[in-house]
């Protein structure tokens, strides 16, 4: 990591009391990292600081809001050098925290760079013929991270990067989409009162989002319901932003399709990484965290209902559907190119079964009366996310 994006003093936007509280919280996880304000003159300004900068701006929309218990919402999206496997939501001395571990951010960045360094992936982006076949997908039960073949070259720190600049930028965009989804997912745990509901139930406010936590038997049906709700909240925030951005002055006709293609592809990669190659099991009760295919279907079903309520134009709805379909197809083609041990192409063949599995799970969640239990803890009902499980 460069000096510019490493361990620096806090940026002027971070109030002193928040820095003091975050320093105290981060002591158990390694050194807190305060990123500089993104500088467009720095060629790498867009890589690490921007997602955190944007997420903290978004988090301020809720600052100072009170829930029915008269508790005020004070959020901060932070980064620590270690100790947090992926990301987590927590409450510490009045501060609502969405915390990322630096190794996870770097692994995620490397993941997409490695992906785009293979000529068989994203063939329509840039000059894929410049890339070399040095990457394979490892989707075994132990890991679903990318692995690279061959020795590192002198300029490589973690493996091959795309040789074509357009493909490198595409990898960065996917990284940013993925970071936003994880960040908004953690903010949902905070703003919807999830951490306080769990604290009331068990005395533990922390919600860890990583494969090890999902596999734990302590992830009860209630906690899995909250994860589904956080997914929906994060996706709807991103989807609405994409829809608005596609209407900006100078936007291209196919921007909305591209936004949804990149967004859904990045989300799919996150879900598959978190599920660590677990087999796809359709039907039955919720005995483990839902497979990413079922979570993906859940987002698709929720988005259809959401945009029906917004009464968006047919052309926009068709553009969104096209983007989601392209994401599924590209994932399947990528699996073939990367010689997946357990490819996800069966997602395309079992759409109805997956929808039935999602509806079954959602029906079980509704019986938990999550929305009623959250009513005293939630600070917002942003995008009607609370209605999802009511």
C-alpha cells in the first residue's frame, strides 16, 4: 500500500470525538486507518479511499435520528489493519460502527484484478487478447478465491493484473460495487436496529459478516433473517442510485444496463466468496446460511417488487432485467473459462426452484415477526426494508 493510502492522520471531516471512540474500539483489531480525502490528481485516488468516503457521506443521512427508545444514531464507517476477517457492524460507547478489515479489502481488490487478467473473462471489455491465461477459479469446499498459476513477475505483488487499462479500470469498478454492497449491508445492520435487537437478545451487539460466522450454529433463524433484510436494504440503496445516475445529463442509453450488470456481478462474487463453494441445496428449512444463488434470487425478486412500487418506465425495467441477465450469463461463461470445479451454470437451469426456495425461506422469516421486534430499535425504515419480512 502506498504512503498516500496508508496509516495517516484523520481527515478533517472526522470529528475528534469519533476518532477517539474509534481508536478505542480499534485497539482490539490492530491499528485504525484513516484514509485521506480522495485527490483526483493522484492516479490511484479512486482505489481505496473513495468507497469509504462515499459510505461515510451516506451514513451521515441518518446522523442524529432517534429510534423509539430515544437512542440517537451516530455512524462511522472505519477501516482497521487487522482482526476483522471481512466486515462487521457493532455498537461502541454510543458510536454505530461499520468496520472493514484491511486484508479483506486488499483481497477483494486483488480478486477482481486477477479475474480481469484472464482473456476468457469479460471478453467485451477492452483488449482481452493482451491478457494471459494465468488465472484459475478455485471453487472447492475450502475456498472460492482466485488462484494464479506460474511465478510472480518482477512488477507483481500479488499476481497478474490486467494489461489493458480499460480492463484494469473495469476491475476497480467491480471492486467498488462490491465494497458498496458490503458497506451498505453493514449500515443496514446499524440503521435498521439489528445490532440493538441482538444486544437485547444475547448481550452481543457485534454482527460479523464472513463465511466462518455464517457456518456457525449460533447464526439462528433470526440472525439469518436480519442478513436477508440487510441484503435487501443494501441492494435497494445501490439500485436507486444507479437508476438516478442513469438519468444524469450526458448519460448513455445503455448506462442503466451496464450499472446493473456490474453491480449484480460484483454482488454475486461477494456472495460466492462468503459461501466458500458450499453445494447448492434447494428446498427444506434454513439450517445454514442461504446459498448465494438463493440470496441472488431474493434480490431479484425484491427488486422487481420495489421497482413496481416506484412505477418506473418499461424501458428502465427492461434495462435492469437485461443487466441482471448479463451478470448471470457472464458468471457462467467465466466459470467455463476459469475451469471451475463446481461451476454456477446450474443457476440458469433452476430459476423456478431457486425462487421457490427463496419464498420458503421468506415464509419462515415472516413467522418471526422481525419487523415488530425491530420497531423500537430501528432508526429508519429506508426503502421500506422493514416491510420485507413483515
